[in-house]
C-alpha cells in the first residue's frame, strides 16, 4: 500500500494498485466534534477531484466531504452510515468513507504527506 | 464592539472550553468531552451551565407595579404568590414576540430573566411602558448559574441547605458564604434543576465548589440539544417578532383569567387566534432514518406544496436519533402526519410528532 496522503480539505487517501481508499482525518473529526450522520456517494457513480462526495454532520453543523482524486466509486463503508460515532473513534482506520478506481495517478502528486499535513492543520486551526 | 465575558470566563478556559460568540458574549460551546457526553452527563448526573449572559431585571414598586405589569404580560400576576415563577412573553400589539422570559414575584417587586440577545431592547421597551415610577435594575453585577440533572438537588443542597424544599417554578433567597443568593427550581433542559443568581465576585468559587461535589461544566451545544429534546423554544429560532404565542403552541402560558377581558399588549390578536386558530403552528418533527434537518429546511406535503419550515434541528443524544421543531400549516399539524423535508436538494420522509421528544423529570411538589 502507498504512503498516506492528505488534502487541504482534510481527507486522507491511500492507494493500492489503482484503487484509492479515502476518509477524513483525525484533525477534521476533532474540529467537527461528535459526528452523528454520514452520507456517502453511490457505488458506481463517478466523482471528480475536489468535488463533493459525501456529507458528515456533527451535533453542531453539516460539512461536505470532498474527494482528493477523480474516479469511479467501487465501494462504500456502510458501517459508518449505521454508526457515525465510529468516525470519531477510528477516523484514519476502520472508518474509511469510500474506495475509488482512479483514472489518473498524477492527481496524487499535489497532495501533502503526513508531515506537511500536520503542519498545515496546525497553522490553519490556530 | 468588544466581546463581553462572564465572570466564569477564566474557569471555562481552564476547563478547555471551545468558545463561540453568542449574543455579544464569549461563551463555551463545549468542553473537552464533547456535546454528546455533556448532554448525557446532564441527563444522568448534574450539569453546570453558565447562563450569566442572560438578563436579570429587578423591578421594584408597590401594588401599582403589578397592575402595570398586567397591562404588559398575559399573566394573572395579582394572584401569583411571592416566590412563584411564570413563563411568559414580551409582545407587541400584534402579539409578535420580542422575547420569552421567566418572571418571579419577589419581595417588593419582580425578577425577570431575559434572553441575552434581547435584554437591552427589552429594558428599553419596559422602561418606556412603565415610565419612571418604578426602580428598574438590569443587574450586571450578578451571574446566573444553572445546575440541571437528577443529582443536582443533592449537590446544591449540600452547599445551600434548604433548596431541596423548593417546588418546580418557585424560588427564594438563601444565605451562603456571607451573601444572598436567589435560587429558583427551574431550568431549560427537561431535567430537575435550579438557577442561582449570585454576585459576580463569588460565582467562580461557587461553581468550583459544585464541581468538587461532582457536577460538571456543560456548554451551549449540549444546552441546545437538551432543550430541543425537551421540546422547549429558543428565541431567534422558534420564537421571534413574527410569531405569536398561539402560533408557537404556547397557549398554556397565557393565564385563562386574562383571556376574557384582555387588557394586555397583543391581547386582541391572541384572543382572535385562540378562537379561530392560527394558520401555522409549531410542531415536533422526527425525520425517518438518521437524516438531520437543520433550521430553515423547507417542509413539503406529498403534492410538492411547501407547508412550512424547520426552526431547530439536531441529533438528540438521549433520543438517539434526529429531532426537529418547525412551523407547519394548521391542517398538517396533527401528530403522525407524514411530511417531506428538503435536505441538500432531495426530499426525505418525516413525521409530525408529539413534544417533548424526551420525557421531563421535573419535581412538582416536595411536601
């Protein structure tokens, strides 16, 4: 599996072959607070880089989930829809959002590595 | 304008509060445990709420004060016993609501608790209505602390002996730590609890004492989910100048004895609406599934006609599901009516339901 990459919209992404797994970062869940609702893209649909691909809602507000790369949705994680609290518990592990069959691996190039993202998250939240 | 801070601001900070601006005040939205934990702790134990941003208006005068206030509020104040409280409204001539409030008869006058965002305007309106005959004091030297939840009575009584003898919606002065506190058995969470009016310089120590006895600080986020589960209105959401108490389904708060003769501001409109019904009315709404319908969500019937709008919507931690309140056309206000909520461009099924979403645990009578 590839190195974990991060977007400025606080998504993480890993790549295995041409299938990417995408979720939201721990930092994002800390900003959102208790997550109580998740909506995922439909299997078989196509999503475009930086487009919306889902929604999460905390007790406070709704936020869009964006996709950091383009591709076809090949799988979604129903368990976070059934129990959204899992997203707070294990955001960068078991609580992934969706998997994409990606078209253009070069879309990954502009994303941040862990060190860059941690710095970005720290700067933007203070 | 500089943001205002309550006397508990430092204590909030040292308890890792996340702050938001609310009605010009820097207020804690939540602490480190988060809204759901804070909500559940209040329901099962005892939560402390800093509500010092709310207005504490003391009005003093002779019996003519009662007469003058009856021209303003739809209450039977002449027969209100000392130390008893009533929920009421400040209205305009069209029965539009300037503010909702709690009024308590105290020795030689009244104490009125006002919403933070409305208190200065309320003071101006009441000053104009009452003239200069009565002493009015919107007291900024006092803090207001609410303690809510089933263990609150035991905790508070261990600090202020005798509060356990108060019944719901009554209050009294108590002596504690060489000062006079006004304590009412009331609150806005659907739980048994108290509100304590205390001088600013004593507030921090008092709250630290409550924490030592096992209560925990709770932010405005959980206050909102708690009041919504209890089916209680929040000014600026369910209530505003374009809504009347009848439309808000709060006719219980209007004293029956005042309805025959009127004589309070807005009474004509209220009496008409009581007779003919209002065209829109506030209801409880439960979306099906887990969907959350926030404020301003449009409500439709099954033939695609808009029939209303959501005024508050969130996830209810004790109900363990989404809950909302809103206004719908009268013919759709019956419990179990099927409605549709438009969220992110799609219409989702929901049901009109009875309020509250969560059953109250108020202590009605002690003796």
